């Protein structure tokens, strides 16, 4: 799976099951769900999900995160949300997966609602959270919401992270606020080719 050969991983997993070579463990399930995601094999992904439900493992956070990722990459957003809602507890990866999924699929308002819910539940956003939610602001061209997120970035101390800074810069550029974009660019202690290109 890690070498980009999801089809071969799926073939080997099926062969393992046919030959009865032990019971798959959590690590095996995580990897095979990644393989399903990489080749958009929703049928096999749903079969694995059913197996996890039978074993009572579908609500564990790490396996749940893998399920969310698989459904999101296969374009089954409602299924991903159902898994998310059933998790015993959600970690920052769970929240980030959902926010990113919505932002990348044109459901900006749902991404923003989840970000607010994450905040209410006391889960601290990380760099991935901010990059994803800023992308949602870009898609909806919401300068006001973007400025609120930018203030949260400043409050979190992540403004010096180049990827986060680039996301803020991109948001201001796409929301047609060149003066704000310039201020962010000038304040960046580190810049990369993405920073320069965005300006």
C-alpha cells in the first residue's frame, strides 16, 4: 500500500482470507482500508466496514479514521459522516478528515460548522485543521470567516508555519483582499515557492 500498489494489496488480502491465514488485526485493516481508498474500491471498503461492525471494531478511533478516509476518498461523504458520528471519541485526525473532506468537495458550510463544533467540544485545532478550514473559506470566498480563522491561527501560534501561512495568504488572495495578503506575506519569517507564487 505504501508503495502505491493498492490493487496488489487488495489481491493479497483476498488471498490471505481464502487461504485462512489467521485473522486480520487492526494494522491489517488500516492498511487494507488505505488500499481501498487509493484505488477507490468502495465495494471492498464496505465489505471491510461490515467485518469491522461484526467485530465491534468500527467505533474505535484509529479504525474509524481509516474508514472516514476511505469513504471520503471514494466520494461517499454521507457514509464518512455516519462513521464519524458513531465513533466512541474523535481525535484531531477525525475532525481534520471530516473538515478536509467537506472543504475539498464543495461543502464549505459543513466544514465551517464542524470547525465550530470541534471548538465547542474543546478539541485543539492543529496545522492541518487550519489549512483545511482556510481552504473552505477560499471556496466560499468568505473574507469575514477567513479573517476569523486567521485570528485563530495567530492565537494558536501557528502563523510561523509556512504551510499555514501559505493557506492564510491564499485565502486572502482568493477572497480578493490583496492588502491583507501583502501584510501576511510581509510578516512571514519563512517563505517558499508557494508563498511567492501566491503573491
